C-alpha cells in the first residue's frame, strides 16, 4: 500500500479506478459476446477484431486492478450495463459508444490523478486512453467502410 498519498487521496483514486474496472469488465464481456455472436458476410473479420479488442481490455483490467491493490483497495467485480446482440452494425455501434464512454471517463481520471500529484496513475491512464482512442478509431472506420 502506498503511504505517499493521504488516505483521502487513495480512497478517491480507488473509487475512480474502480469505475475503470467496471468499464473494462463490461467491455470484455461485450466484446467476447460479439466475437461469438457475429454473423454475416463480414463477420469473420469483425469477429477477430472483437476478440483482439477483448484481450486488450483484459490487459487494461489487470492494470487498473494492480493499481487499486497498490493503494490498498479491492477491485470491483461488477460490470456496467452490457449492450449485446443485434446486427453487426448495432454491435459495432454499441462498442463504439462504449469506447467513447471510456475516453470521457479516463480523461476525467487523468485530471484527478494530475491534481492529486500521482504521476504513475496518470501515466497508466494516458497509456490506456491511447488504446481506447485507437479502438474508437477502428470502430469509426468499420462503420464508415464495412458495415452498411
């Protein structure tokens, strides 16, 4: 446990990071479901993209959980609401919205970590944010080019 931050600062970061844990659990389940349920002519390529993205979200989950543990907290096991099913276009659109939610959340968390003076958490969040922005770009491109 880190004693470099106050108890209140650690609690604030644990609470914020647990929002990230919940979001990552949601994304893992949602992408995994879409990987299995994707059907249609373009489904093989998209199914592979869903699976790859789920694995990347698992890495994010581990990073969030490790940081929470470092602060003396316990990572949540409860996901946010999960959007599943429908056409390939709906799946991709739902996944894009999930990425937008993550981007907004993590930008806010970066500001909190910066305000507290926790450089390590800020850098971790910035790295994860970069990946989430890449995911959003991928789904935006798919919606423009592939899924009609």
